């Protein structure tokens, strides 16, 4: 069973534990002794099952159980033990008709219920890492619940009855005084602990996380504004100039439906940018009427930092009536895309994106021929009003292709969620992932591909003499079709693809040596992804968090040029997080502790599914300040982003953390 399923199972058992302890407390309060005893036994048994599920999760990683092991289970165990010792004998005596359940028995069982509830609340609202402030506040709230329950179950009128019964005897008055002293003392302890915990929770975060590894001396300061692109193409290259105007427009989808969109040059997707390796790309971005502002981020392309398009970090957002120039040399061959990085959870969704393809110069790859001899389609996948659109740059969903023609389909996921892709009708190879070629990819068929948000796959094959269909998310009537001449368009039947196995890219292709030693690292950062209450842009929110914090309170990751940097990315949540570091591809080292056995896999966006642990690494060779965030863009907007900063690099465009893909400044 996967870690994600163990997390769900643990949540279910935790809910059953809460329900059992509360049921035991309520039946006790109603003096229903026989069912109360049965429910109390059930509560103890479910608690033991909870211990077992936590133990199983602990075997998957400390990150998944820290608050459970250090706070939740000890608190529940102590309260449950007291409840059994106090209420158990009373229930057994009451069942034999030799006594009754006291208020203390009821309070002890309900306190165990509060402890069970508090443990689950901490998991959902705070998560990892557990802090002293969280422990103090949680313990105080459980104690406060116990004190208040004691006052409700045994109200002051019982003290009066007790006074009358003892005739105001000195022993009775002393007993009442002791009870009141204990109550006041307990209340003071609760208030003190809660106040201390609240105060600790507002302590500021460290401004920089250095990670493991040896220290490096600081370098002379350089601004990201000075880290700009080359001014000339390589030998034999040319200058590719484009003007992109961001503006609102009504566009027609391939289905014929019209939508109100945000566009580049009135088109969705924006104009396709193509180049040959060594060309110089120059793009002038203008903003006609997008009030929030726009930028251009070259997703997956390792441009100099000043060209990265991160508002508040590498530039200011381009306001209506303003413009900004981008310039970089196309030295990196492959399939990429561009999009706004200002309030991108809105802008990209509405249409501010386009494709970027750089082809090799001087001869072709083994799987390529000249453009005139092959079908080469860039296919961005995008959701408009709940409908996923897949189309080539000409907007068509059907294309002619002669038998024997080499075909390259460049799949680009411009959504915030993953897509499931099936190529039906022919064997194929996954030639490249995120623009980087795989080593000796083999031919596969009858498999599904999981395409992360922001990710790209290049599929290559030789066109057969029958139609080929690209099936998207199991929709056999949608997608894209390639047809040989003479094959009439229509509704050719496509078999059900829902049961096809997913291609494991970590076992695909042939292994090859890594360009650096993956066994050691100069910097090692752990990012635990979760949901919890945190400050996001100065406001409290139920945020998407990294190590328990939301942007911009997440510390920078500080590296030095030349460092080997290693990331451990842990997903504690029940959502998938496509992780994306700007300016650097990362080499996948392992997923859930299992290293790749196939081609070295370089990715710029990798899906961390619920319960997964990914280990990745890269060499820090592109100085700057780089956003490092979840590419589910609403998640980034809700706090799941931070910065990786090279030692000595500064920005004049923002505060301590600059802007973000989800927020304007």
C-alpha cells in the first residue's frame, strides 16, 4: 500500500478514535453504564489500531508522523490511561450494582476524547514541523476542555449540597477549598501555557536556510538586474525578434465556442516562438489592458536570471501601457513554453501562455528529419471552462500524415493539474522529457503517460497506414488524430484506455553516467509540503505550506556557485504538488527511496504525489535569485513557494522575498 493510502487510513482511524472516546463520554454522562463499558473498550481498541497505523507511517518517514509521535499519541495515551483507570472500575462496579459513575469518570473519558480530537486538529492545521508553541497551546486547550467539562458535569450547586451534607464541618470546608484551589491552579497553568505557546508562535523565521555542507565565503554583491542575456547570436545563428502584446480578447476554441480570454497578440495560445540552436531571441512584451500586470517567464529554459520574468525578484510587473524587453541566446534545444508569472494562477488560466521550441543546428537528432520531411506538432494542453483543449499551433485537432512519415508530438501541460495521455494506434518512443533527450528510449505501446503540470513530453513514431489518436484523460471522443491520406474523418472507434498501465519513466531508457557525483552534496535542503494555518503575504490563511510556513515567511535557500545541491521533497498532504525550480533542471535521484534504473531523468517540473518522497540534485551554475514553487499555480498563490538564492546576489525589485507567481506587489 502506498504512503498516501496509509495517510488516508490513519486519518480514518483517527476519526474513529475521536468518535469512540466521545461516544464513551456521552454514554457515561447519561449514566448508561452497560453500553458505556462496551464503547470504552472499543475506544481503547481503536486507539491501539491508531498506534499501529502511525507505526506503519513512521516506517515511511519521520516527516509523516512527527506531531503524532511527539504530541498526539502521548497526549491521547496519557489521557486514555487515566480514563481507563478512573472510569473503568466505576463502570464495573456500577454494572454489579455496587456504585455509580462519578463526575471524575465522565471528565476523564471526555478528556481522552479532547486529546484525540486535538491530535487530529494539529495534523490538519499545523502539521510538520511540530513546535514547542504548538505543543503548549494544544496541551493547554485539552486541559481547558477538561476544566470546563468538570464545571459542567459537577456545577457549583453540588458544592452547596456538599456543604449542607457535612453541616459546614471543617473537613467539608477544607475539601471544597482544596477543589477550588486545584481548579484555580489548573486554570492558571492553562492560561500560562497557552500564552507562552502563542508568544512562541509569533517568533520570526530565519531569513536564510543554508542547508548542509561546508560553508562558503561571501562573494561580491551583484544585482539580478545585471544578469542579462547575450547581445549576439552564435556563429551561424540569427536574431529572432518578436513583439507580444498582452490584451483581453474574445477567442474561438477549436470546438467553435467563443470565450473571453487574456491573450498575447489576441491569440490563445500566444504566438509560437521557434528558433534554431545558437539563435538570439529578442521579445518585447507590451501590456495593453491587463490591469494586474504581466511578465514573461520562460518555463524550463535556463535563461540568465534577469530574463526570468519573476515579478518582484527579477523585474517589476509590466503595467498597462508599459513594456519590457527579454533577450537570451537559444543554446538549449527542446520543447518549452512561456507564460506570465504575475498573478499567474489567474493569468495563465485565462490564456497568457505560448510555446517555445528550439531545434538543433547542423544535422538532426537520430529521430529527426528536416521539417519538410516530418510532422512536428507543438500541442499545449489547457482547460477552458472545464473543457480540456488539445490543439496544434494552427488550432486543428485532426492532421494528415502519410504512412512512413516521422512524427514528433510535443505535449505541453499548461494546466495546474496533471493529465493522463495515451497514444493509440502505434508504438512510440518518449524521446525527451521537459526538453531534455532521454538516453536510448525504447519503443512502447499500450501504456499511459502521466504528464505533470508544466511538464513536457516529446513522443516520436513513424506514421502507420492507419489513424493514430492521442487520448486525453480517457476522453475517447476528444484529443487529437492523425490520419493517412484517404482515411476519411469521422468517429473511428477507440478502445477503452482506462486500464492501461502507467509508463514508469524511472525505468525507461538506458542508464548513463551522471555529470557529477550524486552521492555527496554541498547543500541539502528538505521541503515538506503540507497544508496548515500560516501567514501568506502578511495575512493568516489555511495555506499550502513548505516546512509549516507560507510565502514569504519561508526562508531562502542559500547556495554558492558551483555547489552540488540536493533536495528532499516530501508530500504529507493529500494533493499532488508539481515541483518547479526556475533556472535549473534537476536530476532525479530516487522516488520513495528507489533510484532510477533507466535513462538519467532531468526534469524541471516533477509531480510529488500524496505520500511520496523525491530526491533530486543539480549543480548551481546559473547565478541569481530563483523562484522554487509548486506549479499548481493556485497552490503557489496560497503560499507554497520560496526562493533559491546564490550567495552575493541581490534584487532591487522587491522586499526580503520579492514578488511571487501568485501575488502582485
